[in-house]
């Protein structure tokens, strides 16, 4: 049974802000099905009463003193921008 | 022996004795790069001019009598570590022109220790891969056989060390990306405990798994680099405050009385018989050296890859959401509106493997699938961690093969993602559990390809890995073996 359909792959791609060509969509759907099928193996693990582990770090929050330290100058922050004007990043029109 | 063929500690001895200079060492490494880089393609960017200035500064420091841990040592950096003023591409089109305005903490530490930074090494795009074939800048080749992959994702760093195109290198390891290429290129590679080395300035792939670590010509060099890069960093929230020991103090302790756990699950089907035989022989050498072999079980081993295939993409799809063509990175010029600009930029900027993982990650985190995939994977991850906790009550370190096979051919697995992921089946568990691992060379296949022996230890027990690795290296005399093989078999000269 297919775990993920072509339409679902296209939808998830949209959520992730990606677009696929038709032949990419076919290939990815087939490859993702193989991978998801392999993941089914996890259902055979007995995890009753096991708390999820999302991180290997043992400590809690890492607090620091609330003091200002030097940060990047605007020119440095903008140096890698594909498109900037003055002290701003420029993007295509957002609101009609 | 040429200077470029020596280790950090050998070169430092020569510098201290006044037998050579940092400028001569760099010149030797540069000549080597000129001679072999066309064949190996270990680097994305070379920083020769800056390196010459650093070497001159190192020589000036030596004349003043100021030797730091890495003074004058030509070191390469995986191109996923931010370097101020030097492009940091992550092997991706989307960052092809990105020039960081700051240094990663580990880079700052190398500079402060007197290192000479020779360049940025090739990697699988965003460190996603096991062969260094998915780099936007082309594949790196294994110096032992140019038709084969060097492993990945730190394949450029491993190949550069193996081919003597640097003296040592840094890599990053999310599921084996330091240890697997180190094994396949016949060098030493260590993934430290999660939190041991700062991730500040390491471009994020999977934040609960990523660690920076050394790739070196021997275990002593790994200890030297660990002494420099380990330690707490207030700029990194998961950085550990645990005290850092002098890793060199573990070098000559031997293995007498050391309990070495041998997990039967790591010697099962899928392991190449030549690799199994080599690792079993290595265990025999350790036992003859006084170690006590303890049979152990890590019963949830079979789930490691499936857990990783969920956790790593889930974290990656969140981390890679930042590449939107606005603040830095590639922007497709043809976007009609903001949404279209995002889609065009990301679709043209990322390669196939990165897109595949973004889609998987987005899918397993989406509502309706989160419980079945991500949450179940996180529960099994806790069981994998528990396996190790229990195992380390019975042994001091665990020994396994590093990679199930020696280096495979370029192109062999690139269209079969699952088969590619299986390359990391023996290394992933350490990242999921957050524990440290080291690989040391343990001989060659009949075809002349290197193989690796992996040691794992409990959290913050890198010293035990140095101890076991250095002892094996001495007992098996791997140093002279590799030096001889390099002269006789490496197809570079």
C-alpha cells in the first residue's frame, strides 16, 4: 500500500515552499514511499510508558546576564542580501 | 619524509627544535595540494594568501618563544563552519555566494591556538549524505581509489587528511559524517559528546544530533585538537559546562583491564565479511594487549536508522526554512510575488537529497502523522539511549566496525536513498544517544581499501576513546602500516 500519494507529495512540497517538476514528483513519490515503508518498522518497538527523547542535552535553560554586547553593523548584516536598499532588505511586492 | 606527510605532534616537535618553520610546512602542504587536488577535489575554497600571513605570524610567535597548541599547523575546515570573510557554501547553490560576517567558535579557537587555515573542504550538500556526491561543487574522490567515494558528509576533510593536503581537519557529524568518511579514507575521526564542542557558527542540519569534531592522521592529533576545541561556549545554549580534561593524558594508558563491550547486533547481516574479519582481528589484538572483551547487547539497534530517518529530516526541514532568498543566499530572479520567489529560490537553490529530506521532515511533522512518526521515533530514541546506559554498566567502551563496507564506487548508491542511508547504520546510534565515538584505521581490504574500528563511550568519556584508540594504534602498529601503504598503493604520485 502506498504510504504517500503524488498529490500529498505536491502538497507537502507546497508547505515547505518547494515546487517539483512532473518527473521529480514521480521519482520522489516512489522514493518517499520506500522510506516511509521502512519507517513502519518502528511500530514493532514496544514504547508503552516511554517518554519521548527529543534532545541529548541534559541541562535545562541556559540563562545569561541581560547585558548588551556588540552586534553586527547594519552594513555587515546586509552584505549578503540578494537585494537591499538603504538599511532594508527588498522583497517582491507582498500586498496588492 | 616530506613535511606534509607528518602529524601535528611530529611537526610541533620539529618547530620546537628549530628544524623547520611554519612557512616551510605551509609551502610543503601547498605543493602537495598543487600536485594532487585535481585528482581528489577535497576543497571548495583555498585560502592560501591568508594562510601565508598566518604562517608568518606563527613563525614570529615561535621566534618570541610563544608556542600554542597548533602554532603553524595547516588545518582544513569543512565548508559548513562559518569563517569570517571566507565563503561558507555548505556545498549548496543556495549558499554559493555566502560570506559570513563572523567565525564559528571552533574557528576562533583554532585561530587563537595558532593554526594556519588552508581552506574549506567539500561535503554533501548541507552535510546530508554519506558519499560527498551531493555537493553542488562536484564529488570528492577517495585518495586510495579515485573511482570510489571518500564517504560523507565530511568527505572533503577526510580525503584532504588522507592525501596530506592538510595536516588535520575539522568536520561535523550528525549520523556518522566524521567517522564514516574517516574510516573509508584510513584516518582517525572523532565525534564528541553532544554539547562537548560548541555548535555556534556550525550551519545547522539536525540540531539535536550535530557535533563538530577532528579528522586527523593519528589519535594523538585527535587529542591535541580536542584540547583546543572542547569546552563551554556561552553563545551556544546546549553547550555543556562539564570540565574538559587534558585529552593527551589518556594517550599512554594502555588497555590492560579495560572492559570492551562487543555488541552482537553490530556484527550481523549487512556487514561485509572482510570488515567483520578485520574488526574481529582488532578485538583479538586488544585482548592480547590486556583488555577484557565483554559480550553485550544493544537490543534496539535495528531501529536506529528508522529513528534517524525521521528525527534528522524533521529537524532539518525546520532549520532549512530560513533559506528564503531574503536576507542571504540565492534568490531566483523570476519570482512573481513573495511566495513564488520563495518557491523558485528554494527549488533552484537546493539539490535533490536536501529537497527529499525537507519533504520527509515536513511530512512526519504534519498534523495526523506527527504521533505515528516523530513522536514514536522519539520514544524509540529514548530506548536506544537506555540500551547504552545499561551497556556502560558492564563495560568501559564499546567496539564495533565503523562502516559496514569499505568505500563504494562513485554513482553506486546515489539513486537509491535507502541504500545510501545504510552506510551510516553503525554510526547513527551515537548521535541519537548523544554519546562520543572515535574511528581508528584497522587495516585494508584485499582490494587495498582502508577499514575502520569504532569505539563508543558514555557521555563526556572522550578520554576513554583516546585511551582505547591510541592503545590499538600502538598494539597494531597502524601508523607504520598506513605510511607504507601510502607510499606503495596510493594512486596520487
